[in-house]
C-alpha cells in the first residue's frame, strides 16, 4: 500500500550494487516509503578490461547514475561511498549516509592462510593502488597482479586452479577405477566418484571449475563489506587485515544516497541518515579532497568517532610501497571538517603532497578527485 510516495532509486546492475541498493530500499520501506530500484549501466561496467584508476575523474561507476537523477528521471541514486568523486555537482547533495558496514579489508586464500603465511613470491590479486602499495610495504617479496570483476568473479579466479587440479586428479582416478573393475586387490584413490565430489561443491566452486585460468592467484584482497553483502563469507576462507596497517579507502564500507538539493533529499536524510557514519566519512573524504590524491596515488584514510573526537588515520604511499607518509590525529567532533583539512595540510607538508605529485607524473593522465579504484565490487 502506498503511504508516503514512491521513490525511484538508481543503482548499478551488478549483484553487489543491487544488494546494497536493496539495503537502502529496505530501510526506506521501514519508514513507509514505496521504493523502486532502477538499473543504470555505467561506463565502469562497460569497460571490463581497463584498470579502474584509469577510468577518469568523473567517477566511472557514479556519473551516469547521478546524471539520470539530475535529469529528473529518477529521485535518487545509491553509490558505494568510495566510488564517489570528492566533488559533486552543486545542485546535488549526499542526502543520506546509512549506517556503515565493516570498513576494512580481508585477504582470501584457498586454505585460510594469513598474509604472513603466504609463501615467498606468492601472487596476490588486486587492482587497487592502495592495496598493492600496502601489500608490498608489508611483504616486498609478493607478486601483486591486477584483478577485476565482481566479488564472485574474483573469488572464482582464486579458487579455480586448485579446484581444477583436484577435479583432474579425481577424473584420472575414476578412469583407473573403471579400468580395474573385477580386480579384488585394487584400492581406489578416492571413496567418492568425481560426479559425487562435484555434486558436493558450492555454486561458487562449480563456476570456478568452468573458468579459464589466466593467472594463478595465491590470494586476493577484498573489502570485507563487499564480501559480507555478497553473502559469500561462508563460501571462502578469509582473514581480516588490520586497519592500522591496511588503512581502508576513504568511505570504504559506507553507502551514499545522492539526490537533488530539496525536499526529497531532506526526507531521505531524516529517514535513514546515520549521523556517526556521516561524520566519519566526511572526515575521510575531506582529507582526501584536501590532499588531492584521488585515484592517482595509494591513499588510505580511516576515521572513527570516539566520544568528543574523531580519531583519523591516514597513509599515503608511493606505488611500490617503498615510501610512505602516515599519521593519526584526534579531531574535535564539533569542527571535524575544518580539523580534517588542517590534518591533511600537515600530511601534505610532511611529504604526502610530494608522493601524490610523483604518482600523478608517473600516471600521466592528470585525473584527480576520484576515490580509490577498488572496484567494481570489492568493495
């Protein structure tokens, strides 16, 4: 029954994006709104093989959704906060920041190994500049290789080599078993047939068995919130990475609802905005905007409200994780935005600006203003 009007929300079409939009829709429906989710294909979805950090300053996964909203076709758009450019059109506002999910990263391996337990020269998959630099800072011996796709795809690429090798061994064993029918002394290598083994596999594992292997990854690094929202935490072995060393991307784990400045935006804010999450992500994005690192440099920024202060931690690396500028500061919550700018200026003076400029010169694209390229789904 329609009670407070229908809101049409733009979302990307990926499984994770629609799950995240559904979280927003559910929250609004609890406040007696009718909600319709409208899928919009974005440039980032169309360009499958290009690394995210080269998709441009306007936000490969954001721009088209917001354009549809500004054109009046839709009422609001749901984004992953860390996808969003630090600059928005003047007529557009962040109407709501719902309660944030887990902000940190996880490392996923076929056998549950920790980062420290990975063998020398192990191959780790990520297309995030930040994660690459942080991994190499902790383990310079690692080989960090690009990895794109949604969460399911990334996990399938990780699981495929071991599963396919196991499938081949069982297939060979089945052939041997069939060739020794009637031999009372023959002992099969496996108690179950390859068909029975396959039937026991999860849907994720079955898809991995059919995937062509281009790179054999020993591990992949993902956003924990993306793994959780994809419903895959029970399907893989993962370990949380500490936010103290793997400082998350600004806004990681948070969602943002954008809308034209006006009554609808105010209603959405009143219904589902989470003040603490808004303060924390405002601090993170303010520091990012002041530093100007955007998608060019490996930048991690994490803020958490602690009483009357917001504890902010930031780390800026060169692309190989060999140099870094890090710092933490307690910012007064009453003046958190201005205090965040002051903290960023201090980081810049301490060498962060030089690292970002060097990254910009090496990149050669001149883009700026987009938060970290961890996408499409790893959020």
